[in-house]
């Protein structure tokens, strides 16, 4: 009876907490502070009333059964059970003089096992995990409002996309194909080198000497050697020759930085440079 009462109370408390959270997420955002407090208080009172009704009903049921149950003199075992110490009750142990009745049939090396029940505190923890698990299942996987990994990932991606859009509107989109300029400051060129090293080395070589792609250090260009032409080539790519479009990976400022690094390595004549391709353009210095 006690276990049923405790389980009922735990269930109601868990339900009230879950209901209060759902109410706050669904209904309370539009309410004022006083109204929020009233709704949450009302939920708490309803939970308490339901818990009291359940406990009283269970106790009345027990009392009624005791009234109609024929009275018998308590046996020695029942008296011993009532006189147990606190720790014996806590661990759900029977009096030591009755341990012989609990010995199980199997023995190993003279060691006998007693058929003691699972301690109540452990069973209460087990009941709590069942109740919490039920409401976790409902909240996270049935209703689907829980912060499961998919929801967290989607939310973080959405936030990142909004932040990127705001950044592009404020800064990156200020650079475009028509107004791009070659950066001459050391930081801008160094940032361009880092981006080049991460993304361009496989096709154009570590020093721009050309591998699959053309040599970027000579005066010859396949698609134009002006800042505007280089910006366009990086941004839009040349799909028919294997050059992908980088505009979805790099923002306009990063494209400008890569462009500036490419201009900075003009005329460096690295080892194993690929043979010239395309048309001869103006010297890199004049592009600045």
C-alpha cells in the first residue's frame, strides 16, 4: 500500500512538472507575470489535491479491509517484524531468529544464501526511473519538444545561417566583382595565403607553380589576369575545366584575400613551374 501511494504521488509530481513546462512553453509566453504565477500555482494545487485523494482512498481501502478482516492473534513472527530496528526496516530485513526460514536450497563451500527481498529504497529509485522515463519518452519522442540531438543541430545551423546572412549584409557583400581591389597590407595577404593553402594547393601547387591547374606565378592567364577577372574566376569557377565555384564556401572578402595573395606571388618563378598557358597579361605590379 505504501509503495502504491508513493508511486502515485511521484507520478502526479512528474506530471505536474511536465504540464507546467509545457504550459509555460505553449500558453504562458503571452501572459503577464501575475497570470503565469496563477496558472503554475493552480497546477500545483490540483496536483496536491489529486495526490491527497489517492492517498486517502488507498488508506480508506486498507481500513475497510481491516474492519471486515477477522481479527487473529499476532504470531511470534508478526510481533518480531513489528519490533524491528530502523535499519532492519530500511533494508527490509527479517529478524535474525527467522533467518533459517529464508535459507535457499543451494549452498557453495558451506555458504548459504538468504532469500531477502530487494531493499525498499532501491525499489523506490526504480519506480522513480520508470516514472521519469515515461514522461521523458512523451516529452522528447512523442510530442517532440525535447532538445534531442537532431533538434539541437537544426537549431544551431539555423542560428549560424542567420549570423552568416547578417555578416554578409554588413561586411562581406560590400566587396563585389565591380569594386574589388588588391590588398597590399601584410595581414590581408597572409589571410589569403592561409585560405589558398587550405583550398587551392591540390590544383595549383604550394607555391602557385601549377599542378592540375595552371601556373599562377607567370604572366599568362586562361581567363584574364585583372583583379576583376581573377575574382570572377574564383567566385564562379570554370566547371568545364574542373575549377569549382567557391562562392558558397568563401565570402567575397575571403575571395579578395586569395586574389591578393595570388597577385603577391606573381613573378616568383617557383621550382617545377608549369609551362605557360593562355594569353599574356599585364605585369602583376601594374594590377595593384
